[in-house]
């Protein structure tokens, strides 16, 4: 069995389940008309409902419901035609209502699954449920030393809580799950998946057991806000639990916080039970009933999902599985690729995208969208390679300057005197002069010394100062050297 962790006396299996909060990309909040725009002046996007004023009534946002259903469909999940909004009661300064409107017993989306790649092949990870709920506001502690400030702009924003089954067995699988979930959310358009902005947040439930035994007691690690941190938190937490169990102690079910500086998890609070929250149906909101026509309509218009797109890329463009996977894992990259490949050689396009362009983006630490690189810009360069004006090597040389500057590809290469010689006549002349100068070698070649071919190519390249089109040189040389 893979993925087992060695303790002092046993091999241990890690068991992981994720609860992911995804903020729905909607213009207004789940039960109010306030804007959800990120980064506005604190408390500038707050209605009476979001401020928890008595008597202010929530009104459901239909768009958010549609987004939850689309997401459920993207997760191969059962859509519940009837769901219920409950009040989850607790006190916190950034929760002015004194309760969060959530869904408890009757979520809008039931069981589903997604698939991830593992070393042993594809693996299905079960989705337990997806429910809708309100986000809380933010407490701000770092403005001065004495006060905590409350910003209610986020209060009432729509969240989808997506709960997985405890199906993952390593930090890597948890990371793959989260990446795949994020990709699906981006494809259906329900959440931008931006973890830095907090639009996608994950709580990780971790337990360990000896393989084959029943599930161990879990600890929940709250709000680990990057994929890297999730893996680190899991590693630390699993080892902590193993140490405890091997020294005869028990795991206390609790909520823990991950500290990315110290690479450890710490107790935050004892695990609350659901009865602590005194859930009850919100009397201001009737049960939510979905009509078949709405579900059918959303099903019919469901965008192509990443797995399907990957399959299509492999079949249509004859891509390698790995390349297809890379290209579909970000929606905007997959769209960029399909624009770029129109009328072009897929192999060349893939190698320029996943090779040169990705390396450039990595180096600059920006996403494709942030980089503002256009399809046309890359297309122009690739076309100059395809028609023989530029060699791959030359194109690589100018790539960075080209992307960062405003010159067209043609302007740049003429400025650098780079254009390849692809004119048949010109090349023929070069080749003839090389062959004339090396008559002896030509004789040797013709009497069987094949490896001299490379020498001739080299001489032609030298004579042309590297500008001769290598494919054409090869072709013409073969002609001229026919035995
Ligand atoms: P709660 O709100 O109490 O955290 P949820 O049902 O929302 O409960 O979430 C439970 C999460 O914990 C799920 O993702 C589930 O897969 C996971 N989980 C349950 N039991 C275990 C376990 N023994 N080890 C690891 N994860 C677990
Ligand atoms: Mg939980």
C-alpha cells in the first residue's frame, strides 16, 4: 500500500476529508442587494439585512441558487428539488445577526463525486453535499494596538460549502482534490477560485489509523489558505497524531489552527457539536423549491467540464495526456490554446504554450490573464516559425523582449537582422559554394562516410551566420549530394 507513514511501531494511513467554502461570483449578496465587490471602503456595502437589523427581511438571490445548482451538476451530484434554510446560532462580533443562515438537514445539493489523478491512476473522491450559506464579516486587528475593527462588506456574501467524503489518503491527494474542485468551479463559472482573496478556503479534517481498522478520531484544521499550506498542515498534523497514539494517548476531537511560520497546528477550540448551534428553519425564508424546468435548463446549458475537454483535446488535436491535462487545468489557458491552435500545428502550439509561455509567466510570477499576453501575439511568432522566417532557437532568443515590448514580431526580427534565409535559390547558392570548397569531403561522403552530412550542414550554417533555415538546408543538401 502506498502513502503509508512510518511511526515507531506501526505503519499508519492518513484519512482526509475537506470542507471547502467557495464564494459565489455574484454581483450582490445571498439575501440582500448589497454589492460584493472586493476591496471597497470598509462598511460601504452593507444593507440592513447584512447588518442584522431586527425586522430586516432576507430575500433570496436567484442567481446564487442557479450557481449552486450548476456547481452540483459539475460535481455529478444529486440536485435536491427541496432544500431548507436554517439558522445556525452563535455569537461573534463579525456576525451581527447572532446567527448564520445556512442549510443543515436539507442542502440544495446531495451526493456527487469528482475524479483526481494519482500515481495509481484515476481516483474518485466522493462529495457528501453542497449547501448555501452566508459569509460573516471581518474582524480587523492590525489597524492599531488597542482596537479591533469590524468590516461588514463580506457579511452576507453567498458561500457554497462543499463537503467531501473522507476519501483522500495523502496531502498530495488533498491538493489534487482541491485543484480539481477549483478547476470545476472556474469552468462552471460559480467561483473564481482565488485563494489569496479568500474566495476559496478549505478546512481539512485529518485522522490516522492502522490500515484496515475503523476510522480514527479526526481533528479539523481551519482555513488553510493555500495548497502548499494544506500539504504542510496535513504532514504536521498526521505526525502529531501518530506520536500521541503510539505513546498510548488518545486524540481529542478538536478544531486546530495551522501556523505557516512555525509549520505546526495548535488547538483553537474544542469541537463544537451541531446541537450546540441550535439549528432551526429560518422563519423568514420558506423552503426552497426548484422547478424541473430550471434544473433541465441549467443541465442543457452546462459548459464543457475539464474532464470532457481533456478527452476532446486528446482526440481532436492528438495531444499527449499530460499536455492535455496541463492545458485544461485552467479555464482561460484552455480557451487561449483553442484560439491559438486554429489553423496551426498543435504540437508547435503546445510546446510554445506549455514550454516558453508558461516559463515566462512563472518567471514574472503572473497568471495568463494578468500578463495581458494576447493570442495574436503568440500566433504571430508561431506563424513566423511555421513559414520558416524564424528558427525555433531564434524565436526563443527574442521571446521575452517580444512579449514585454510593443513591437510586432516582424518589426523585431528585422530590427535584429534575424530573419531566417528560407529562399531556395539563396540557400542553393550557399550550399553550392560550401560543396565546391570541400570537394574531397564530398568524395568521401559519396563513398560512404555518412556522418560528413552534419559537417556540410554546419558549414552552411556558418556561412549564413546562423540564418539558414535548417530544414531547407537539409532538404537541398540531400538533393545535391545524391549518390
Ligand atoms: P463538521 O461540520 O462537524 O465538521 P461536516 O459533516 O461538515 O462536519 O464535515 C465533516 C468532514 O470531516 C467531512 O469532510 C468528512 O469527510 C470528514 N471526516 C469525517 N470523519 C473523518 C475521519 N475520521 N477522518 C478524517 N476526516 C473525516
Ligand atoms: Mg466542519
